């Protein structure tokens, strides 16, 4: 599908019989399915997440980050600051 091709509109019957094609096309551009005069939009997951403002969970970001193996994470036992007299 070319990037300039317009969004396709499908009747519910056509969408049911050609669901794989609807989903394949949704990878490139939103697909519209109509039923009884109402329109429903089929999007790929990334587009949906972008539109809804969904963001990854903190746990997933941390676990997906770079490995900390080999980095010394022991706590420094020094006082940290010199005594300051005010």
C-alpha cells in the first residue's frame, strides 16, 4: 500500500470476510468499518498508543534499559560534605 493511498472504508460483511487484509492495511493507515451507519476505526497498536497517550510502565522502562552488570553500586561510606559552620 502506498503512503498516499486514502484510508479504506469497509462494510462489516466485507471486513469480516477479509479481516486479514483489513489488519494488514491498518499497519499503514487507519481502516474504517461501518455498521448500521456508525463508523469504527481500526488502528495498529503503536498508533493507538500514540493517540491515547499511553506510555510504558516504569518497571518496563527500567528492565528494558542498559545492563548495570559490572558497575560498582556500593554505597560510599564517607560523610560526603565537610562540616560547615554558619
